[in-house]
C-alpha cells in the first residue's frame, strides 16, 4: 500500500517537473532569440553599408538598376541578368558552361587560338578534342579540351605569330598555317590523336605512355617574294614586275579547292595574295574597298553588281582584319566593310554588302520586300493647294563599318555573321552565281556599345557573340534558326553570361562549329573553354527518309496496285496486237488482211468458172 502511494507521488512530482521545465526553457529561448535578432539586425545594417560602398565603386554600366532611359543595351543586359529565364532558356543556361581553363606556360604571351578538326568518335555532338595556341615568341602549344598541355614547338618565325588558321577537313593530319611579324608563312602538320582517349602519364606501372602529337614543318615561304605559278602572266600576278618588301601578316584563311586548298594572305600594307600548297602565287593585288556609283541601268539594277566597278574611284588600300571562306568565295573584313575574293576568277570582285537606309520618322511604309524590309515610304509634301502624298523608293547603300570578326554558317553556307568594332553584329546573306556576288544585310544587332565583337557559330543554328568592352565583357548567345530567306524574325537573345572585363585588349574567340567555344585573353595569358551542348534538331537524311517512306505498308500497297495496273495495261496492248495479225502497226495489219481476202475471192471465182469450160470442150 505504502509502495503504491510512493510510486504515485513520484509520478506526480515528475509530471510537475516536466510541465514546469518547458515554460522555463521557452522563456529562456525567447530571451536569447531577441538578443540574437538584435545582433543580426546590426550585422545586416553593416552589410548593407558595405554593399552600397562596393556598388558606388563599380562603373555606372555595371551597377544594377542604374541604366539610363536612352541606354537600351544596358537595360537589355540588366534585364537578362536579373530575369528568370523561360523553361527552354533554363535548359540553355544549364547546357552552356565553362568546362576547363588552358594551362598556358607562364612566359608565353598568347596571340591566336584555333580548334583542331579532331572530333570525338564516341560522341560526335561534343566539342573537338584538341586546341592550338600561338604565342608572341613564335611557339605553338597543343592542348586537350580539358586544358592539359600536350606539346610545344618552335615554329621558326623567330618573332611573334600574328595570324593563324587551320584546315577544316578530317584527314590523317591537320595543317596549321601561321604568319609572323617578318612576313613569313609557315605550314605545319599535326598528326591525328588515337581513336580513344590516351591514358594519363601518371598511370599505374606498365601502362602506355601519354600520347604526344607529332608537329612537322612541311612548307615555308614569303608571300612578297613567292614564285609565280607556272603558266600565269607575271604582269597580272605581280604588277610592275618588282617584289614588294615583306610586311607583317595581318590575316590568313584556307579556301577550299576540291580536295586541296588555297592560302589567302593579307599583310599590313593591304596586299592580298593567293597561294597554292607549295607556296606559288596565283594572284596578288591591293585590297581596296568597293564604292559603287549610281547604277547606269536604272533603279532596277541589283546591288553588288560587278558592272558597277567602272564608277569605282581610287581608294587607299585596307588591311584585312578577318577572313571566312566558303566553297567559291572568301569574305575579307577590313576597316571600311567587307570585300569578296572569287576563287574562280582569282581576284577581288566588285561587290559590297548593301543595306536599306532607315526611313524618316514621319514616313509611312508604302511597300515591303519579300523579307519584310521597307522598300518604299509615303511622305507628305507641301503644295500650293495643301499637302500631297508621294511615294519614295528607298535605294540600298553599302555599309560603312569597321568589321573585326567573321563567321560562316556551316549549315546554310550563305549566311555570314560579322562583328564590328562599335558593338554590333551584322547578319548577312551572300549569294554567288557565275557572274557576280551579292551581299545583303538581313539584321543589325546591337550587342554592346563601343565594344569589339568576336563572333562564332555552334551546332544547332546558334550564334555566339563575345563582347569585350572597357567596362563590361559578356558572352551572348542568339538563336538564328529562323533566319531564313523570306523571314523577318530577328535573332533572339537566349543566353547572357558576364565575364571578367579586366582584359586590356579585345578578347579572342574560336569556335569548332560543334559545341566548343574557346575564349583567349592574351594580355593575361588566360584561356577558357566553354561547352555549348544546346538543344537542336538534326536535318533528316534524304536517303533515310525515302527508305522509311517506302517501308510504310500504305505506300507498298499503292506501289503494288500501280504495278498491277501497268501489267494489265501492257497485257491488253499485247492482246490487241495479236488480234491484228502480229504486226505492230495497225494499218499494216488491215492491209495484209484485205490482201488475203482478195486472193481467196480470186481462187473461188477461178474454180467456179473453170468447170463449164472443161465440159464444152
């Protein structure tokens, strides 16, 4: 009895202690929470002061929310950086990322970067496997896409490399063409890497050593003193007969020519020359901008006609800044626009990229072209009796822009993208036929004001524009899949990636045409590799599409019915021919039948007349 009472007393005491403990602890926790809240508020105020101090130290264009009402570019970039992307753009942001940083040697000052045409055999949608970087000491460095240095070689320029280009064909070796300050051209070959990834050098004992590319020099020449290709007129290749002095190489490009290629070279004096693989010169001339005069054939004459060269005045030679080669032509960018070298004519043709001028503010569109551009406007002109509406047709004018980079759309082969020094990207449509080359501006995109723009193309119809301004640097990705003839759709900005803008010179960019983007900051000796595995829709193969259509049961049934109908028709014709006497010609069959009927009647008449005569004798 006493034990049960004691147990009940102990239970009641424990219950009272449990009920009293939470109230006491809750009171203590509430007090501590108030004290911690005051501490956090003080820290938050201090952090806000630090943020305001850092924001005031930034340039005006980088501060969030400080864009002026007239600065549309700043407002666009501020909106893209702060807004939440749509569902499709979220996928773009996830698939466009930095993958590696190249480990460039400390004493090397990089001047050019290019992708080598060695793709991944296990995944063809990935970026190429190797990159080449040239520096100011005349060395060539080969890197993997993971940023590892594989080999370095002295190219023999004994000075800085000023221009570099590589072959795009997938062969056993890749050809790297470099130009130096002293005006010499050197061609090297790099062997293809093994089919599968090589083991690293720090693998376990007994493993194969790391693969190292073999770099060989196969040709060296100077464009100024190169021999003339046999069979060509020396006065045409070298006007005046004398060789000009050697000058620094400004730009290089390999123009395709069947299974071979032609080396297009431009130096610092504005001299443009074309050479075959052994270095022989096939053409040479001074690069001058084409300024067409008024068309003598009237307003209906097309822009960029080669016949306008008669009205072209003499202008100063221009130094090429970039080149892009198609199958039959090569675009050459310079300080006053774009020129075109025709591989069939072996000369720079008289063609200019034309654009329609902007209509006046008070004018109304009166007519539009097939691509939606305003070709004519209505204006109000004052007269004695009031105002009268007049129709004025807009004439295209050649563009005047300092173009610093070019990129060719590999899929279409007629869309050319040009980056300018004042922060724009021009979307061009280039058409070439047997007589002339026509260039037309489709779109003019403002990327970043007063910032050189480097352009590149990745797989799936995406344009990558690298803006490297003094205060802001960024990578801008545009969707160009709807840029087609007869369409008015402006390329849409789908991704914006800010970069470090501490570079003292314009950033360089190279694209492999698949998913690889390499960005080079030469003064900082840094290079980054970005992978753009953006969503795209492959163009269907025509042979596979035809096979799938034929394999369809409905198509097979229709095809079988067509064969049966043709067989019955042929059988009916054969039966009709047999009824006509075996002759192929119906007229001949009827004549034979009439002849046989006539002979039968003669025989019957002779038999009937001969019997009475024999009885009378």
